[in-house]
């Protein structure tokens, strides 16, 4: 089946921990991102694109299911051996597109769990992206700082030698005393940890979790960008004659930040800047493949990030001292893990040359809305239980309307939520430290409610909770009502 304007290809390029201020087109200085800047110039650049959460697993869960992450108590930063948290055969974005005849592929960071709780890495895996709507998958299980440090194709670890089976453990104690850890053998490290990340050493970098075996299958961090890029391009090449959906989840700029030789030292911002430059290059190479295959015009390319930025996320890679005057979250307060806007407001770009005129949009869009908006684009009905928090924002996404969400719930750590309504954000009282000392991030947690007017105070500096007790009461009640309910999107037509 040939693609055309009513059945465009869809690609989601998803960065890991890229902040609102990290790209040139969002005001970054000192980190060249020419390819993403060009993508922005050729399409729509959103100033109010939001992940549903300030960490990876919950945000990705929402993107694929159209549900707020706190609806699923397991949608929290997962260990590398956690079971799949998306119900098999549930109505996900890839499942919707697969049903509509699209070839569906997943490349890159997964972090939504694998298997059914009895994971054996040496046998075909019971639950993988293939069980939630993808025809093909080439992934890492969790994050680049978590074991197992291997690639998985469809259901199997790539390049595994059966004589050297993989064992993985997230127990408190190292069950593999013969495997050196960062804690015991710092002399073996080429990149030292700053906090956490002191367990099994792989490629001279200690990780989260313990691992033994699988030596032939271990990834080389510096090759990861090219490996995923190659797989993403191969998927597009293989499916160029039919409509396709590709979810290409890049690993940059998540820790450990180990760019390929080409990008080591490419920016004055140190490793974090270098891997953002590398991310930009990957996007450029990927877009060039669309051009070469004559697919650019009829392909909707969405670019976004799973959560806000962090400088020191556990390795001594000099991200803090080399940051200089670069502001990874731009004008926003907080970053990754935070309930402030810097945690969830991220770059969001959409290019579709056949139908979308370039511009800038201030419509509030959440990644949760991609599901219903795609269904709307393709004229596909959504099951009543599909995407309980997914709004059809197609007109806003295509630049035909300035109206996005009026209301949005976002989550920091551990399902603690804030609510946005129009210009107002309420962060209810939540127990916990106001500041993450290791990461240098303001969490937004406080014993009193906080209320901010984003129109007058984008940087969330002036807390108006004491002055506007009426709004605090109204928004608190609304948040409680939302959390007690089972959906926020209408089950029928979903235009807000
Ligand atoms: C944290 C890790 C951090 C990162 C994060 C998940 C420590 C001390 N910190 O627990 O390095 O891996 O989890 O990041 O272990 S995310 O982008 O996948 O949400
Ligand atoms: Ca992330």
C-alpha cells in the first residue's frame, strides 16, 4: 500500500533527558544543533510541549498508552530486569497503527519492562515491544546506565554466546563476587561515578545493577548512537513502500555520556554538550535517509524528550563545571525529577511538509495526546477504554488551531502530581526534600501548596498560594477529582 496525504508515515524521535533550553531553536548557546534547528524551521515548534512526567518510564508509558502514568502504580523508573508494565494487546499507539495496516517499529531505549516476571535473558523473552503493537524492535532494555548492557532484537539478546549466559540482579548485595564493581574496584573505571552507579563495571563504567556473562553481546557505549541510527534507517528502508510508524528513542543525553570519537570534544560544554551534538547528528542522518528515499514530504516527524534536563545524574563527567552560561531548562525552574515546569516542559517539534506550514505554536500539548490525535489524523476509531487521558489535539498539532489543552496533570517523582489549568499551576503539598543535592535540582516538594501564574512568571518564582487561596482550593479539588476518576478524555469524540 502506498502512502499518501491521508496515510502519512509517522516517526517519533524521542530524546532522553533533553531540556527545554538545550536546542539552538529553543535558545541554547554553545551546543550546535543545526539539524534539529532546521527541522524546527521546516515545521512547527511548540513552546508548550509536555511530557506527562519528569522521569522516563512514566513519560514513555503515557506516550504509548495515552494514560496518565499514575494510573499504573508500576509506571515508575524501572530496574533493568522489571517486567513489562504495558498490558499485552492493550490499545497502544503502535497497536492502533498496526491495526490500520502500518508497519510498526521500535528502536532505542525501551525502559517499560520486559518479560512476565520470570525473565531469562538466555531464552526468547516472553514480553517485549512485540506484545504491545510493534512488529519489530531493536532496543536496550532500560537505560544506558543499567544492566544488562546488551541489545535486544525482537525477543532475543543480540550476539549472545550460549556458552556465556547472562545473569542479572538488582539485589542489594552483589550476587556475582567474581564481577568487579565500581565500589570495590574504582581503579578499573575510566568514568567515575558521583552518586549511585557503583555496581557492575561494563566497558570501564560502573552501572546500576549487577550482571555476569554475555561478554560477546555487551554494547560499546561509544557505538550506541550509530547502532540505533543504523537500525532506525534500516526499518524505514525496509518499509518504504508501505505506511510505517517508527518510534526511535535515542539514548542521548542520558548518562553515562560517552559520545563516538567524532563527537568527543565537539562542543565547549563537555560530554553533555557533545552527546547533544551527537543526538542532533543522528537526527540529521535519519532525516537525510527520509530525503534520499523520497519520503520526507509524506512523513510526519515528531521530535520530543521524555523529561527535563539534569547535569550531574551520577557520573563525574564535568557537566556542571562546563555548563557555563548554557541553561538546559531555558527560562524554566527545575529539571528532571522536578514538579516545576523544567521537569516536564520539553522541546516538541512537528514537521509534515505535505500538510503543515512552518511556525511556532503556544498550544499546550501533552505527549499523552499523540494517541488520540493520530487516531483522528487517520480516521481510526478508538476503543472506549483506549487512551483515558489522550485528547484529540490534531488541529493544534497541525498548526490549524491555537487551542491546546486547558488542563494538564504532570508528575514529578513517585506519582506526586501538579495540576495546570490555563495560566495557573498548583503544586500541592508533598512530603520530601525541596532540593536533590546530588543532582542540584529543585524538586518542587514542599509542606505548603505553591501556586504560579505561568503567563506572568514563566520561571515560577512568585508563589501566589497565600494570596489566591480560592484558586488553591479549586485546583486542589479538581486534582483530587481527576485522581479519583478513571479518565479525563471523553470516551467519544475527543476534541477538548
Ligand atoms: C535514577 C538514577 C539516574 C537515572 C534515573 C533514570 C541513581 C543515583 N540515579 O535513579 O542516573 O538512571 O534513575 O533516568 O541511580 S530516566 O531518564 O530513565 O528516568
Ligand atoms: Ca529520561
